[in-house]
C-alpha cells in the first residue's frame, strides 16, 4: 500500500483513493486527501472519515467538517461541501472495512514471559504468546497463534484452540474447552461451579459439578462474564455466538450457533437457547426452558415459559410482543379509568 503511511503502533493513515478502493465505492472530490482517523459527523475534522447512512442525520451531514464521508447516493447532496465523498450502498458496513486498515492490531510477540508458571505436561502450539504472571495448570493444551495475556489463570486439563485471544485476568476452570478463534475479554470466568444445592438434614448440600464448559469456534465473550460448568452435563456455547459484557450462563445451559446475548443477560440452569436467538439487554431466562431458533427477546424481558421459534417476545412475564404492548397500553389507561369511577361514585 504505497499511499499509506504508518503513524505509530497500530495506527495508519489512508488516502481517500485507498478508502474508495477498499470499500468498492465511487470517489467524488479530492482523491489525495489524507485520512488519519474516524469520528461521528458532529466531531469530524479535516483529517477524519465519517459516514452518513440515514436521512435522520442529514442536518449533521450538512454541518460536518469532515475531510471524507462514506455516503449513499440518495444522501450525497447533504455532504456536497465535504472535500472527498465516497458513495457506497451501505456506508455503515463500508466503515467496518476501513477501521481495520486505520487501526491495525499490534501483534503480541510469540513466547513465554519469564514470570509465567507452566504446569506439568503443558503443550503449546507454534507462535503462542503467554504474558506476564500467567498460570497454566497441568495438562493444558494451547493451539497455534493463541495469546494469553497477563494474569490469566488456566486450570488443569483446559484445551484452548488455535488463534484465540484471552485477555488479562481471564479464568478458565479445570476441563474448560475453547475452540478456534475464540476471544475472551478481561476478567471473564469460564467453567466455575453452577448454583446447585440439595437440602438435606437442615442444610444446603452442594451438588458436585463434574461437567465441562465448552465454547465452540468463533465465539466472542465480553468482559466480566461468568459461564458455569455443567453439573453432570456440559454447558455449551455454539459456534459464532457473540456475548456482551456482564452475562451469566448457569450450569448445563445450551446456547445455539450465531446467537447474540447483550449486556446483563442471565440464563438459568439447563435452559436451551436455539440457533440465531437474540437476547437483548437484561433479559432473564428461568431454568429448564427452551427458546426456539430465531426467537427475539426484547430488553428486560422476563422469560418464565418456553418461547416458540422465530417469535418476538417482551415484557414481564414475557409474552408475544404485540400482546405485551396491548397489556402495557391498557395498564396506562387505568389512572384515568379510576378517576372516572371515583367521580361517578361521588
């Protein structure tokens, strides 16, 4: 890329022409304009690339001071003053192609830091990075190109695939299994015991948890999540699923492929979530339930029964979305109805 220049670790600059080439767009204006960063319309300056994809933000586009903008043909007239306009069908998606070019990840050097502790029988693939104060238990296996950052603790007999990234402070309890290209962010705990007790003799007796926590290929797990191990079964997260920060999965939970779990979701033990399900922020799912493939649960939905495949539910207790909206509308009418009844009684 002869028209790009490096600007320090992980940061590069691009010309408008290079951006247009990367996104397959049509460039109008200054093809030599140098772009050093990205920003929203309202904060952009002459060295910034931004985007306009929705007519709702046309006024911001008309006032932007950006040097370059990714824009649809229908909205291009609102940014005619911008020095470089790159016309594309989907500006937001085009921006996703540009970001890795401007902000290239800085690879961690392969090797084992002097302060790391490795147990007996540890197997490390090629080009693995083991950071400061990492602890690897006996029998740990780590695939090629995986990075384990500072202060991570990997328990006995854990298996981690190739191309994974475990950020600082991640904990993997014994027997946890991670597939290839799994990303786990800081301070997440995988494979801890679930919440299972039996009352006996006037006391809560803990159920031993002997199952595993299995995370399949291409899963990303946010910071400060907890995924319990199974009790006698396994807890499983399907390939391609993405989990936001602060999510809790109970023991024996099964999450399907390509699901999205947003912040503060909680799924209680032994529930099954089908492929392609979306659980929006603060959704709570009770135990031993089934969420059908492709279902969508709106934010703060409280699920106490099975949800059919492909349906959208909301509210507490969760019910089909339109039904929940009607119930909420009826509830809002109660104050006026009560006032009317009170006047009549008087």
